[in-house]
C-alpha cells in the first residue's frame, strides 16, 4: 500500500530547532527553510521539494534539507513505479550526504541520534528497492537494464556482494562469457580475500568448470571460517572425489557424518567413495545403514553383489528377500533367492520362489 513517507511535523520541528544552531542560513535561506517545512507538514511534497532545494542553494550542507529531499525522493519512488530506480537513487544520495554531515556533529542530541538511525534504515531500504528492480528486469528478460542497475547499486554499497554476484551469473548463464564471470569473481576476492561468500562462489565456479583442484582451494579456505558447515564439507569431499583422491574424500565425508550421523546423502556419498576404494567391508557396512533407512533397488543389488563375491549365500537370500518383500514384482530379487537357495541346498525355499518366479511377467 502506498503511503507518504513523511515524519510527524512535531518531530520535524524539534529536529529543525536543534539544527538551526549548527547550520546557519542567510535570512532568505531561513525563509525558504520555514516555507519548505510548512509545505512538508502539509504533505505538499512538490512545493516542499522546491523550497528545500532553495535551502541547499543557500547552504549545500544543510543536513535536514538533504534528509527531507531524501524522504521526498523515497516517496516518489513508491508513487511512480516506472521511475523507482531514479528516485531511490536520488534518495540514497541525499541520505548519504545528510548522514555524513550529521554523524560529524559534536555531542549529537537525542533527536539527532534518532534522525541518524531513521536515515540509515531508509538508506538501506533504497538500496534494497533498487536491487529488487534489477532482479525484476532480469526476470523479465531485460538483461542490459538489469546489468546497468546491478552496476549502479554496487557503486552505492561496495560491501554488499549481491549485485556483483548477479552480474557474474548474467555473464555465466545469459551471456555465456565464462572469462568475464571469472574476472568479476577474482576482482572481488582480490579486494576482500577472506570474504566467505566470495570464497564459496569461486569454489562453485571452478567446480562447475571441472577445475576441481582450483575449486577445493577456495572451499578449504572457506572451511577455516565455517569448519562445521556440512554443505561446504560435502563440496570439499566432492572435489577430492573428482580428483580421485578417495582417501581424502572419505576423510572429509566422515567428518561430516560425525556432525550429522543420520544423513542418508552423507552415508551414500561415503558408500560411493568406499566402493571406488575397493574397500568392500566398509562398503557393506555403509550399505547396511542405507538399507536400514530406505528401500532402494541399487542398494539391494550392490549388497547382494558383494555377498556373492564373499560367497555368503545366506546373506544373499536375506537381502534378496527384503528386496522382494518391498517390490513383489521384482524378478531379479526372486532369481537371487532361488540361486541362494540352490547354493545352500534349501529345497523348500527354492521350490517356493521358483513357483513365484513363474508367476512374474
């Protein structure tokens, strides 16, 4: 719902009274300032804007006039959606200038402290509105307009990573310019080498480009800041896995499993690594955990294959029956049971499942 962004006249006059002693105006400037305050209190923002601008002509560093023009621009950004970016940018500039001046005041009053807090919140809201306008342009397919907005909003606050990450994504996904996307990320990390989001973004970038040795460097640096973050540990493990350093991949995965022992994804990852290491005993142990937690044809098939390699036909029957009881249409499970029964000379079991096998399509 649209609303005028107007401070109550009483609060405005209190702050105005405090500011008078700090920021002198000429006689005409004082007249313009009082006139602007009247129009502002009456919510006639267009006329108030004219007279606050005249105040700035008299004193470009008049903090309250700058603040009021910020409020008016913020209001216009709400009222005129098609010019939202323009007005919010103006509001951000006015608030920035006013804050720079007011925060330098010696012994600020309570009213001035309140004004500073309020302006900081409003300045933040202008940044968010401009950024969201860029997201809207991108969603609507207006790539160039979105890029211009993201570049603008980055200049407004270079400490915020979102705009440059969006630009990176555009170059990577929309424009297919991997080199430019990499350049953006490297420039960001050069400026803030320990910023977590940049470390993670670069790790993901190199991982997706299958440069796993480079990717793991950034994920490992991120780990120094977030040592118990399971997602980052999984990323590190995935890099080592792709590099075929299975021992390291397993070590990292087991660390993650200590943090979340019930995670099926982690158990499955560990099983895959153990299988590549040809560590059958560990693979069996992990498959047992998986089968306890879920029914999956691949798990049963893998487990039965390992039991066949061991010559443990009793276990072949056990897991094949579990498989069949979960999926009564599975012919392979029944064939394994019949084979296991033959190898253990269990005639009754063989007869039972041979009959069942004949009924399956």
